[in-house]
C-alpha cells in the first residue's frame, strides 16, 4: 500500500492520477468510485474544512490510498440472480461440481418473477418464444426445471365450461400446468436456492452492479472491481432491458427492438371472475394479439414499478402480485390484458415507444399511473377522486396512489379498442368482468423485445458471452428463463469437453 502526501489537491487531479495508475496496472485499485474504484476521502482529524475554489476547481485537503489487489478468476461469471442465472448455475454444478462460479446481483436479493408473486408455468408454449423453442426442446428443458424447483402444480377444474363459451367467440383458453407460491413464498424459495448454491461453492455478490465487459481480456467490470472469466452469462431480466441494449451496442451485437406489450391491469371482486376458483391463472387468447396475463386472486394486490427513461425522466408500469395461503384473503382478483404491438418503419424501438406512452400517462396522472372505474368508462366520463369510492362501488383500489382519470386520453385508440373488445368477450365468458366497480389501471408495459443476433442455438453473442432471459428475449417467465440458463450452460459444458444430456 502507498499513500499520496496530504496536501491541497484538486479532485480532478486525483481522478487523473488514479486513472493513469489503473491503466498502467488494472489491478491497482484506488478509492474513487467514479472510476470504478471504491471511494474514501478524509481530512486530518475532524470534518473537512470548507472547500476553496482555484481556477474554477474545488480543492480541499484529502488523504488518499491505493493498493494492489489481484484480480479474481472464475470459470463462469453470471450477471443476474434471477431464474435464468440460477438455472445456469444449477445445471453447471450438476455436471461440473468443481467449477468456480460467481453470481453478481445489483439488488440485495434476487428480484423479478421469482420474488414478485412467483407464478410458474410448465406447459409449452407459455413463456417460450416459438421462434427460439420448439415443443420437444422446451419440454426436455422443463423436466430439468421441475427437478430443481420441485413445484406443486395446482388442479384445474370445470375448464370445458369456459372453453366452450370462449370458442363461440373465437377466443382460445389454454389449459396449462401451474404452480403458485406468492410473493412471500417466492422469497422463501429464493433463499433456499441461494443457500443450496452457496453450499456447493457458488459465490454470490449482492449489491454489485456490472458496468462493462472487456471481451478481449475476458474481464467483467463492476462498480466494485474487476473479475476475469472463461465464460460470461448476462441475465439481468426485464429491468435490465436498456442495460442489455447498451451492452450490445458496445459489443457490436446486432439486435431488434420492435415489439412491446401495452395494456391495462383489471381489478375486481373474485365473485365477478369466478373462473379463478377452478383455474388460478387462466390464459385467454383474443383476436388482435390480446391476451390475459399474470392473474392473481384471493390475496391479490396491484403494485407500481418505477422505470427511468433514456432522457432521465421517470415513468411507471403497474403490475400485480399475491401472497401465499398464509396471508389473509381480501377477496379480490387482478390480471393484465395486454396487446402485443409490432412496430415497423420508421419507428424501430419498442422501448422508446413504451417510454413515450409511460411518460404520457405520468403527465396526465400528475406524476402517477392512471385508474378508472369501468362504470365511468362506459359512460364516457373520467373518474374523479371525490367519487371513486362512492357506495356504488363495492371495493376500494389496492393501489390507491394512482390518479383517478380518463384512460382514453392516454392509451392509443387502436390499442384501447382491441382491449375493450377483449373485455366484452371476457365478460360474456365470465359474466361480471364489466361490473361498474371494476378498476382499470394504466399503463402495464412489458418489454420483451431485445432480440440479439445469436451466434448459435445456445444464445451466444460473442465467443464466451451469452445473453439470456426475459431481457434478452429468450423467455417470457420464470420457467422459460430457467430453461434458457440451462441451454447456455450446456454450451459452456460442451466447450469444456462435457456433453450433458437432458
């Protein structure tokens, strides 16, 4: 360790010095976080004196330290501890228990679908993009997923009654195998999975964020340091959508981003959507590429998710979740109705389009998402705070921070017409959906559309670098994301001379 002499020195000079040292020897780590170093600056005894300004630069007495830290090497570095990353780790250790694996996670706990409601589907094609997965491949991978997650799938009853009603309207009702743990149960599952991997030698680093990668040196750069690797799996989930785009731009990986799901989340009394008593998360497919998504019931709540647009502004997407049977029932149901939009020239970015719609909703909602009662919508009037919970309506919203308003001012007419048509069809299949009390929350946005140009069938984009999961467009849900991790792991094992079979 060595120290710079304590003296008046500009912050700019400090940064230049440490950057110079680091470029000459990447293993030299200094205490300045803006240069991918940890930061520490202190004065001699007590608080720093007030900074002076010389030549328009702030200066103050600082004591500074640098030290040499050997770079750790791993066989595999996995970015993201969601189902895709965990799936890869479990499969790698199953066939190569001696592998040295590091999992980086910028949050304090694994996030995404495993944590939020934890609803798992085990039937193809739910969650599997059909241009990347055929039935045989998906089902073989699902068997591996089940072996680790050990789901208790819920029974489905009386489905033929609803299916016959749906067929008369040109609507498809899919019958699938599902397991539901709830948000609280999902957290327990995450802890079990992390503990199992830790016991088998996997290193986790929570609260550490990937910043960049040097593919030539095979070094991943984080906000804490650097790690060398033989293979890198990047699986940051849907919230890592923009990060993946920036990473692909730096790596020179071509990709498309022209598909996005836009829609509403509906909330109603369980008695107005009784199908959930027989089929927890019914999957209806309507004309115009509209579908139901992520149904929650009995202990169900609507939540909002905060996103930052490319221009730095904030927008929101609503979502839903439910707790396990251990929680108290509230008698409510919520689910999304989403329309898939495929953009063509000249607008090429589904993300930018979604951000624009999210920002527009925030503008009309005074900084919050919008909500509207179906009773008001059918009368062609906006919902108002002073009348939103009148005695005409039989339940209050579970996301009361939304702004009562007029969704038709915020949602594009073409999308709204398709979703309203689907709502009327659904009300015919399950009478009660269009009860005046039903609440429509807007917007619900799903960004699935990052589709890299893969080098092979294992989601490799450059030698030794794999992009997987919902954020990379290889999946749409927990089980398919886990299967994506297995698929990438198979390629890594093959590169090390192993040929694992499913």
